[in-house]
């Protein structure tokens, strides 16, 4: 089976896994990756998918696909990964900053609640359904009728103040694990409904990671939001089982 892995920087863990040990998988893989939290940003031209004008070119290894790619040349597609972008201190407009006003954060922010959690769940759904990566997944599906597996974004490792700056610990305190579990479950719920609508399968992080609100530290890169090749192997093995009809 010839499989295209289309996605953003989270697909890097899959690529690292295949560079490490491709022989364990009975299929061949091509990668079409754009960096950016809401990537890939795709558009259709001549029945091929291209980077949206102004977006980073899609890469496979060290090359660039200026001519785009044709999804119909593949037997199956993995879309890696769909979810809200990583939280960075420099990203002041990130939806998580808005949650501070919903009473989800630790003191002293809890007294600032202005809307319900249900309203913020709707905001999250709106953000997911309108961001570029969701539109690109829908575009892939419009051109490709074969097996499509949507992989949701990994749960970050226990976020601390080291590595790339992140203010979640200061904002959420001891409530952070429970909040992150809720935050990712809500995303998965929205993505699963869209996957069902377009006839795709969904592959989410292990349930234990979601329940804990964090991925094990040994699977995370230095920035905590991205994973290393061991996580890539873990998810890729499950994806192959899905495609082979063994799950």
C-alpha cells in the first residue's frame, strides 16, 4: 500500500519513526508537510493540491513540491495532525488565553468568569472547523475517496516554564492536568464528528495520555508540544492497523 502522510510539524514524529525503522511497516510512505500550527494550508489547482499562495512550500525530505501532489496517486492518506495550535506566550490571541475569562484557570483568574464552559466549547469548535488545517483535510477528502485516517494532535507533555516559554502552569496551577484533559477531549469530539461526516477514521492519542492531561515526558521533544520518533512508532502502528482493517 502506498500511503501519503499529509500534515504539519506533528507529522515529523512519523517521519522520524520511518527514518529510524521503516522495515517494520509493510507499506511505503511519502510525506507532504508544512510547518505551522494551523497547517497544512492547501488549495486545489489542476486536480492537484498545492500550498496556498503565500504559505510555506510542502516538503518531502529535503525537497520541495512546487508542483503539488495528486492524492489519487495514493492508496491511503494519513492526515497528521488535526487540532488547535500549540500554546506559546508570544501567541497572545491563542484561544487558551480566552479561557482565563471562563473560570477554568487557577486563582486569581477564577473570579473573572464571564461566560460558561459550554460557550467556550462552542468557540473551540468554531475555531477548529474554520482553521486552515480542517479546510485542507476537507479538500483532501473532496479529491480522494479512499481510506483516510485523521490523526489528532498529541497531548503535550507536562508543560513547565522551561524549554520554549509557556505560561500555562502559572495560569492554571494545579488544575492544569484536568483542564488539558477536558481541552483535548473537546477537540477530539469535534474532529470525530467531522471525520464521521466525511467518511474518515480518526486516531487519537492513547486514552491514558488524554486522561492524565499530558503525554509521558520520554515521548516529548524539548518544547513538550511535539513528540519524538517513539511516539511516531506508537501512532503509526495504530494507523497501519486501522488501514489494514485490524482495528
